C-alpha cells in the first residue's frame, strides 16, 4: 500500500525536477511511512511512499523497474493473485528480483500490454512508464478502492493519489470548480470524474489512461453485468457463493505484517470474521468502536461475534470532540466530503493501527445483496406506483405534517421521506432519497450569480446516466448497480481509504473481490431481497454460524449524532463559520437562507443536520485548500476558524487513547 505521484512533460527536452516529485510524495507520507523513492529521466518522473505489507525487504522499493530498465512503475494497492501470476510468468522465462506483487504487474505488461488488467485480482492504482513507446500507462481497479487524480494540459500531465500532491507541481493553482461543488451539494461527495479543483480529475474505477505524444486517452476496461441470471437452485448457488467468499478471505489474509478485522457487529463484517476464523489456528484480532448514545452504538453486537469466534477483541467508546478533529478530516479528505461517518472511521482505524498493519472489512455487502432500507423502499414504491398521483401526494402531506416530531432515525420521519418521493418517477425519487440538497432546496439557497453559473447543469443527470448504462432489467437491481458505480466508490470507499491511510493502515474488502461481485450481480433478485428480508442469501449461508441476533437485527449504519451536535457543541461554530464574512463573500449562498437553516435546526423545527454538515465541510475545505497554500503536514487548525482542544477518546475499561 502506498502513495504515488508523477509528472510527464510533453516537450521531451524539458526535464522533470526530482525535487518536485519528492515534494509531491512528501504530502503522501501518511500513506507510506516505510520507504520513499523518486526516479526521473528527462521529461518523466515517478515517486512513491511505501507502506510495506508484502516483501518487507528493500527489493520491494519503488519506483520499480523490469530487467532491462525499459519499464518503471509506481503502485498503490495489493494484487491478491500475484503468486499465481508469478508462477505463470516465471514459466514463460520472466526473471523476478523481488517477492512483491508490484513486479508481477511489470512482467504482465511485457506480456499483455493494457490487457494485463483483466488478469489482476485486487485493489490498485498504478502508473507505468513505457520508455520504448514513450507512453505513460495508468489504471485504477474495477470497484475504485484505490484513488488516482490527474491533470492534463498543453504542457504535460501530472498525477497523484491525492489532490494535495498535484498541488505541489510548478504552476499548479488551487482553484474551485463550481460544477463539482454543485454536484457535491447534491450527493455529499464529489462524483467521478469530477474533482473539486478546477483542471483536476479523478480516473474513474475500471478505467485506464495512456499519455503519448501529448495526447490523453481514457478508456473503460470492465463493466459489471447483471445478466444472464444464474439458473441453478438456491442451495447450489449458496454453496458457490460461500466458496467464493472463503477464497476471497483466504487471499486477503496473505500478509507479511500483523493482520486483523474491523468488526461493526453487522452481518457483513461478522461474516468476514467468521471466515477468517476458519482459516487460522490462532485468534483473529478484531476492532470495534461505539458511542455513549445507544441509537448509534453497536458494541453489544460486536461483542457477541467476538465471543462466538473467541477473537482478541479491542473496543473503543468514543466521545469525539468534533471540533478538534475537523482540521484533520479536512486535510486528509482533500475535497469537500460530507459523510459524517468519517469521524468514527478515523478513530477505528487509528485504534486498529496500534496492533495491526492490515485489516479486513465488510464494505460492499449492502450494495451487492440489497442491505440498505432504501432498496426495500424502492421495491415497495414500485408497488405503490399503481395508486393515483393525487392519493400518493395526499399521503405524503399527511405524514410530513408529523415528521418533524420524530428523530431522523424514527419511523415517522423515515416514512415521511419515503412518501415524499412517491409522486416522482423512479430515478428522480431515488435521487431525492439520496440527495443532501434537492433542486428546490438549491434554488432557495443559491445566490443569483451562483445559480446562473449552473443553470444548464442538473446533478441528477449523473445518476440517470448510470441507470441508463446498467444492463439490469429490474429497477431494484439497477439501483444496486447505480450505487456500486457512484455511492460506493465515491463515498464509502473514499471514506475508508482516507481514514485508513491517515493512520497508515491497509484495509482489504473481501466482499469486493470482482469475482464475488460478478457472481452476486447475476443472482436473481429474490436471493438478495426476498419480501422484507434483505441479504437473504448471506443470511442463509451464515445461519448456524453467526449468532442469531446478528442475522435478525436491522442495519444501524455507522453514523454519528451530528443532529445533536449541531444543536449542542457545534452550534456556535456552525453559525460563526457559515455566516462569516469570508464564507458569504464566496458568493455561493444567500445569507438569509443559511440563517434560516441554522435557526430551524437549532430550534428543533426541522432536521437540517446533513445540509448544515455539508455546508460546514465545504467552507472548511475552502479555508484549508483555497484561501492559502495547501499545508504539507496535518494542521492543528490551519486558520480554519476552528478552535482546537484537548480531545480525549475513552476506551472501554477507562483508559485513554
């Protein structure tokens, strides 16, 4: 696992400055504390910061070259089938000088060129310089577990694992892309291929790019297919799925450093722990985090799993001082990022890193097997679509009148959101359930000038395009596909990549092995969502293995009580930051509309916590990255206008961490 960066000038007579590459990789030190490397040759330069996991020897040093020096590579990720690939390549006469998975990519490229990507099983982002062809080749894994940002203009090409690395290149300017901000305010994250920085883009998952003779070419190399459906009986398919999951877990337990598991107490992470326990003679190390508010605490469920499989269990009860951690969040996430579960994820990964370097997690299970309640709502809405629109609208109005009386987790509040979308077509309805700010909310909030800039852009078109590309014939499955292509890579996987790399922890996701993903997509929908039962087939293969309460419990989600915080410890800061002259001078929002959101939430008239958190993170990002040069180190406050404090996180048992 690493942080990577590089630069290529189109003018072959213009040399890359190695000091620039080193400055770029210095911003990625947290991603790779074990080793650093810079290589340059005329107009091209590559750099790496390495977290050593496979082959801890200096032979795994990067940038790495092939036998004759014609290829150079920097690589971030893990290739889980590298030993199989290595055996095949050695049989063809390739000579290996290390035991690393990185070297396997070099030799695969010699054999197959860009087609090598079909052979890789893992998570990755890498860049390879092909000197004979004067071509830079870069790629990202199928599901988007590892990031790659780039910028390209008439002068050259620059790339890195994080935007802050690109901002170190000569001539780089941290300027805002208003369209990306517009999309962020809809989704709570900046969707691929956009970046919050003007002139910078993300390479989308399952894509590769080449740069040659000044031309950039970006291509997709893999697409998920939901048909044709498996036709075997459910028992046989359950057995095959279990076999695939066992193999995926086994491959991800290959490590030359200590390894454990992130355990939430939900079915996905519990399943991973159960399968890990089958493949080791010693105890599995597990790590769980909780809160002192019962509605957000899952520790009791995690303990049941830990006790069942006799793990070496670690718990952390966090009372986070959100104000103290905000500067770290803003710096590490690089772009505006509004998923508040980044807070507990940071704490969880920091705790795990004290004991292990690699951890397995349960990401992907909800999107593959219909675990979110919104998939159940999507199926139910399709049935209610037969009702007259006027009747559906009347139901929505009646329930919405009661909705403010409930908390965001209450049934009445959730029912109000569900009914509110019934008058819409399926795609706009689902978009409304996902949106932080919908179209009317943006119209009320945006200034006239900002609205005029974006008048021709509808953020929901991005989601609609994903639906159109899907081959799923069932709308619920098309929705799973849409989340796998947008929400998973641009929100959830970003959250875990950043949170884990901030503590130099590698997190692996067995459920996102592409063979598991492809198999799950072709399962009939009834094996994922059967009536009101979500993740039906996962529960079938784990019945008798996991404790029954784990199989029966409703999904809680890895959230934090920001609704309470914005009426309590964060209330004053939210007013101060969002109504500050600096914030208002950006020209995005109407002051009166901002104040109305703050006042209504503070008084309990409405729940605007997701909107306010999104706006708060947007303004703090501006202060960190736009108003000043990007700091090279994690800042204490970096002039954010956020006071620091001596935050303490209380560990179960009374010790401090």
